[in-house]
């Protein structure tokens, strides 16, 4: 097996409604440096996520040093991102942004358990990029497509992550399909013209934000 420079995990497109239910994490080896994955309820592993939404609130919740919390809303729910001294670029961006603002975020899922046993899910951002409404709309359309595809493949023989999701969760994947289709309907009702907007600036913003489910070689390392 090659020992060349490691490649980063793909960034999965996921809506907030599904991401917030992804409280089960796992590794695929006993190596102490093995990647940690969140298990998406639609049957996919996710070491990194990519989402676009509206930054509605930000707050420095740190005590001894800056530690920024951002609340980012998509058509299905809310993501919470946390960035401090170990995510200096993302923390700086949160400090400078003025809500409301459309942002594209690439980051790693994080889970923690509250005193009552509830598992909360948040994102440790690698990058935060301010974008426009057309970019947000294209993300919604593509994320809806990816979500529907995952749900369609959920019962496929050999889909090991779907099997894990059935064992770990008591969620109906069709719920996330319905949320995705509802998000698409909201776009249609808003009258946004997605097909005709292909500005170079928007595409560059998506590239910078590690937009696709490929390993974005041009995205900055955390």
C-alpha cells in the first residue's frame, strides 16, 4: 500500500435536518489517527461536510480566548459551527461577517453528549466563504439531488452504511427525501432562475469552499 501524502476525505453535501440526526460516529480501523466518520441516516459516511446557508447569528462564547459560535440556517433546519484558535481562518471570518449573510462552509462533524444523554451535532469549520443567493440556491438543488439518490440506494444489497444506519438509528430515510423535495419546492416558489445564472464569481466561490463531493485539491488545509 502506498505511503504517499494522504488525501482528504470528500465533503458530503447534507441538509441540516439530516446532519443534526447524525449522532453516531465511528472509525474504520484501530489506528489512533484513523478518520472519524459521522453516519448519515440516509446511509453514507461523512468525515467532512459541505453546506450553504444564511448566517443568522454569531457570538464569541470563549472565556480565556476567542471561540466563535455561528448559527447557519438552510431550508430544512440549523447548523451550528464553532471556531477558535485551532481554526484561525474560520474564526476570523466569523468575527468579520455581519449577519445576515449567505455563507458556504466546509468542515468536520463533531458530536458531544449532554448531561441528559442527548447527542448534539455541530461543525468544526475548515473554511467559511461568503457567497450570494444564486450560489445558495444551486447548493440546495444539488444537495436535494444527492439526498434523493442516497435514499434511493438505501435498500441496495451491499450498502454497508445503510445497514449501519438501520442498526444505529430509528429514522425513516423517506423523511429526509421529503425535506429535500420541500426545499426544492421552496426554490421554485421563490422564482429563482437557477439554470441561467452561471457567473464566474459564484463558481469560484464554490471552488474555494470545496463545493463538490470530490477531494478539492485547491482548498486550503485546516
